[in-house]
């Protein structure tokens, strides 16, 4: 079911997943893997200079630099077609705003590949979750699609801290096989059939983390942050019920847990981005200074556009959209938002 694996992306979460995959291959794939002989993982990175530096340093030169890799076990390539040809299972971990640009160079068909998306975003201009984008645009069948969700900061995975992942997908055999493959002493896994709900919730939690950051920058205290998060989970539940009405428990870790860790953690780039905006940075200045992508910025616009079709009451989303895209004054916009909470 899994076969040969390729990591598609070069950022911090891609690096953390590569660490998990290589450890799993070593622990579960037999003596050849345990001996570290031969290339076992294909890793696609867009820039050849990044690959060259990775080979020289034996770690990602830009992200999670403390994680050392046995580069003899990795086949690096800057050619997306080579990566796809070499693999049976592709784990996509590119930022959602750049996914289409990467795939424009693709000439190899994807229908017979397993597509695992660890991208917590919506494909811009398409207004589609990533799995749905692969299904509609690249004709990947449902039984070959899965997502990785749950509270999982790359920095903590790099440190080997206890992490809980949910593998979502329609095909129970694929999700169970991949969940078992990813499991380890510090990575606990479970499965879910709610692939669409997981993807939308993972986009919304980034928006709400920006909200939490803005409120932090404005010096709202812990009391209000708790109220903000409780309203955020209610807002998430309303939207998921409208867009994909199945039985689900939004208090599961893949929904609520991911929301909480992204809203509160020091590792959350969306919270950091929001904090800067709350402290008076312009959106552009905050983006430049961070030098990393806060997916919630793009997610805010796409979710706002999507909700024009569903008309779900989403005052937090609306407020963050006004701040980020309509230049509303953060202090005034958040003050108005507080009046909607009880």
C-alpha cells in the first residue's frame, strides 16, 4: 500500500515528516533499512542550492537545523517529475499558496499514486481543500487520498516530543496502513473518515491563531484568550456542519487540539504573525520580518470567499479579514468583536 515514499517540500513540517518517515523505515522495513544501505526516501526540493547545502551539512540548511540526517538514505532531487516517478506514495508538504506553481512542471500522472497531504491550507484561486484539488484537477481517486492532521508543531517533532496525528481518508485500508507506518514511541496515530472536515478545520485554526496573536499584541489577557478559543471552536463547528454535514466530534484532538496548539504555542507562526499585527506592524512589514509563511493570512481570504456560498455566522473570521485585507484598525475591530461574545 505505501511502497516507495517521496517528500514533496522543504520547509519545517516537511523536514519533521522526513525525520518520522526515515525512522519508521529503519524500524519497520527490515535489515536493509536498519543497516542504512541504499536510498530509501526521495525528497523533492525546488532549489538545487538548498539540496547542495543539505548534502554538505547533513541537515536542512534553513529549517530544524538540529535534526541530522543520514543522507545516504535520501535521494534528493529538484525535478518534480523524477520525484513522482520514483515514488508510490507522495507526501505533499509545500505551502498551499505555492502548490500550483510546483505542479505546473508536472508531466507524470498522479492517478496511480497515493497522495498524502500534510498541507494545512486551501489552494488559492480554486477555493478547494488540497485533497479535493488533487481529486478534481489531477483525477486522483478517493481511495488514493489521505491527509495528516492534528496538533503537531514541527519543532516539537524534531525534539522527539509526544505528538498525536490523525490520518484522514475515505479508504480505511490506506489510512490504517499509513497510520501504522507513521506511529512510533513518540508519534501516536489514529484514523478518521472525515478528510474534508479535517482539512477545513486545519485552515480555520490558522485564522483563529492570527486572531489570538492580534489579541496578544493588543494585551488582552488569558481570560479573553480562553473566550476567543471557545468561540473559535463553535465557529468551526458551524462551518463544518454547513459544508460537510456528517457526524463528528469537534472536541477531538484533530479539531480542538490543533486549534489550541496553534492559538497558544510559541512555535505558532500564525500566532507570531498576529502578535506583530496587534503590536502595530503593517501586514506587509510583519510578513517581511517573519521570513516564513503564515498560512492563516491566505486562509483568511479563501475561507471568507468560501463562506459567501454558505452564509455561516463567523464573526472571528470576518474580523480578521477586515484587519488583514480591508485595513481595519486592529484595536477597533477586536473591540467590536468582543461585543459578539458571551
